[in-house]
């Protein structure tokens, strides 16, 4: 899910399997949003009172001791790679700028939590959503200038449509893009491709003809210019023909990687920085359930629900071609994986969705840090 302070900045100098990104930590309280602002999407979220800012409990020279470890219980996972436990069905996540924590969304409740190793998940914001079926809070992204403005963007389901909203402390959600059809299913994701452009992938809502219809926002990759300001301008269509939307992720070169699922195959596609669509770069005829992606020079990591694994797709750094079959890591270790975001030292943060069609264990749903094998590939 960062340019400046978002996901893209974290990606700028890492390759999966060698070094993939950085991690972050923060504090949050509890307060109501002010309802004085005018917006077409009026329900109020709740937001943490304190700004999200790095904290390092127990750091050298600090007088503040680290928080005590939670007592043994049903929400304590013995796996040291598990960051957060006992959450509701999860969707997207994004590692925060600078370092040691991430924000993760609960799909059905609309709550975003801050999670970090060794800390209890802290609710940061709750956005009103319609969590029926597969709808709800589907993805989150940080503003390119998140360090300064603390803006959060979300792809959500309402009673009438899917839409993108902009969220700031002390305000109600502001609609950035509305009218994305719900249809018989809801899917979508978002990420910034530049400081002034938000890429949004929308699912076809169960109607493949909508993906080919230029008048429909369904089944597309859309470019929204300067989503920080209110605008009535229509988004630009970057790619059509999307089935069930997986994710969009941007690498350091400016290429947009796209995952989606059609009736016959799951796909990984690429949109060049110039806007040319290379589709598909790779296909999975066995339909393993592609979800979130995390892109870096030389590799793209793709979360999978059906295959219950993280796929590592090797990418030629010169041509961006995929000529070697992807390999799987962490297969069957954590169950169904959905979200993905780059972490430090060759790691990928992922979310599980075992409470939604899987076989949940007592600690589900979870946020997990998956170490990537050396070289960005391999199977374990």
C-alpha cells in the first residue's frame, strides 16, 4: 500500500530476498471526529486522539520500560513471526513510514489498527462501512505526505456502492471517488503511483461485461489526480478487463503491478510508467486466489488465499519480464493470506483471512511477518 511517507517511499531501495523495506511504531488514543464538515458521505468515524508517530519503548537511553508481554492465553500465538492476533477478518495493510509497525484494516468492522511486534493492537480509526457479503473496508493507503498531513485513504463498501474516501483526524470522511458498482461481489484496492496520483483497482462486481464497458467504473484500474482536494473530475482509465480485483502495488521504477482473478485464471499484470499495459505478465490457471502484492526491483510478492501461501514472482530487473515460475513460501503455515506490504530485511507483512472461508485457529485473524528466503525465491 508509497511516495514520501507512504508505501512507495518504503519500496525505493529494496529487493525481495535481499532487503525489501523498513518498519514503524506509533501511539493512539480515542476521540470522536468533528461533525461540522460538509460531505456527501456523512457517517462519522472514530479516530485515535494522538497522532501516529514513531515510539520505541525500551530503546537505549529511554526511561520508559517496554510494555509487559501479554500473559499466556487464547490470543497469544507461539510463532515469533506473528505480529497481531485475534482480529476480525482482515483486508489491506501498510507498513508505516520509518519503521517498526503497520496499519491494518478489519474488513467487516471498518476499524484500522496499528500493530507492532510485542504490542497490543491499537484502534486508530473506525470508518462506517457495509460489511455484508464480501464488502466493507477493503484496503487502505497513506498520503504521500503522511508525515505532515496524517491523511489516510480507504476503499470501502457502502449500502449503495464502493468508493474511495479520504480520512483526517477531526473530520468526517471525504469522498474521493464514488459510484463504483457493488454488484454481486465487492473487491478493490488502492496505492499512490506518484505524489499526485492515486491508482485504484476496482472489481467487476460479478459482471464481466462491466469491465469492458467504458461507461462503468467496474473492472478497471483508475488514476485519480490529486485526491487530496475535492474534485468532480472523472478518473482516467488506465486498464480495463479486471475480474475480481486483487491489488495494485508500485515499484521503485514507477511500474504498477496488478493482481486479479478471472473465470479462467488468476493474473499478474504490469502497467509501465508511461501507461502501457503488459497483461498478463504471469498467469495461474489453477486459480490459487491472488490477493495483495508488494513490488520491488527483481521480485513481486503475492498473497494467496486458496494456495495458503506467499508467492514470490521473480522479475528481470532490465526487462520486467517473468520467465521463471513463481515459488511459494510459508505455504499452509498461516492459512489464507490476503494483504501484503514490504517490511525490513527481506520480509513481507501479510494479513490472514481465515475467519472468512478458511479454517481459523484460536489466534486468527493475524498479521504476520514472513521472512523471504535469500534470493527472493525458494519454497518452505
